[in-house]
């Protein structure tokens, strides 16, 4: 995906999962990417800060490179990424029942190399991609554990009018030891400014989606998860906020808005 736009693009995201649920996951991400070499290549950077429970935290620092090949009406991109994943576990934050347990005073930090790869094909109205962002794995008996994850996504923009378009899309997620998960999404874009949609995440949640193109460069997104599992008895849902900005004096002149 790095360099798939004609300009430098940055995005920040904050997710608060399972509000009111003690120790629920919380995630912040920051990404930046830009085309180089007349759009034939792209470079990007991704930072992820993921907290689970009171003591566990994971941070990812990843750099990405993509090579874009024009094929007929679309572009086919090959991408790789590499970086470091850092795990920290501050056991002093946990409730201690055995005051003589010295493990409770430990603050553990471990770092692992990480690498990923992906394929991405896109036109003005269609995209499809497959990726494995975590190719390197660790001993499954060790803690923390890194396992391979695999993703496939596709979507299409429908409608001839600039004032109203629909975008159905699909995301498949697979990891060893876990069932195949999927997200089915449908978004409607009104007047190049407002986007509203709904998503179903398998055996997990129904999600409401909202996006606003505040200026040609600035966009805002929000989603709310209506939990469908037993956790709904203890949480009012999950919230996610996204803020994106595109740099470049040519951005306001882009004739075809980017819907993905």
C-alpha cells in the first residue's frame, strides 16, 4: 500500500476496546507513506502501541517498501516491511496474593525482529490485496509468542454519480490456532464529503462507521462496535477514531477522490 497515493499521507488511529471492561485492549497507531521515483516505488513507516490488561504492552516499529507496476488499467504492487517488536510486562501492576512471590516485582522487556510481505492490486474503483505482516515466529511455548498472521482484502466502488457511491468490501483474517475471521462491510459516500457504513465482524460485533472529508487534505473517521458476544453484559462497546492528512499542493486538484 505504501506509495499508492500521489502524495505524502499520514494517519493516526486510537482504539478503545470494550469500554468499562477492566484491562480491555487499547491501541494507538501512526502511519506515514509516500511515493518516490515518479510513483514507481513507495516508502512508509508504521508505529503501533498496543496495551492489553494492566501489565502487557507491545510496540511495533516497522518500515515499508513497495514497488508499483502498471498493468493495463490498474497497478500491481509488491511490498515488504521490516522492523522490531518490543514486548514489556510490568508485573508490579498486577494484584498480588502471595506477598513473598518475587516474580511480582519484575518488569520484563523483550525485543524481536519482525518482517512482513504483501501483494496489492488497485484501480480507481477496485482493490484486492493479500499480506502476511508477521512472517517471523517464535517458539510457541515461549512468552511472548509471535505467530504468523495472514490477511486478504478486496473492495469495489459502485455508482456513476459523484454525489453518491457505494463501496462493499471484505476482509479475511487467519492465524494458526484460531478460526478464520471475516469482516463484511458496506459504505456509502455522499457528495465526496460524508461516508456512512455498517460492518459485521464474524462472531464478534456489528460496527457503525462514519467518515468526514473536512477539507481536501483532512479527513476524520469514527467507528462504534456493538458487541455480540457475552462481553456485552460488561461493556457498552468499542470506539475507534482516525485522523488523516494528505500533504501536497496538488491534493485539492485531484479529480477522482480516493475511497481506499
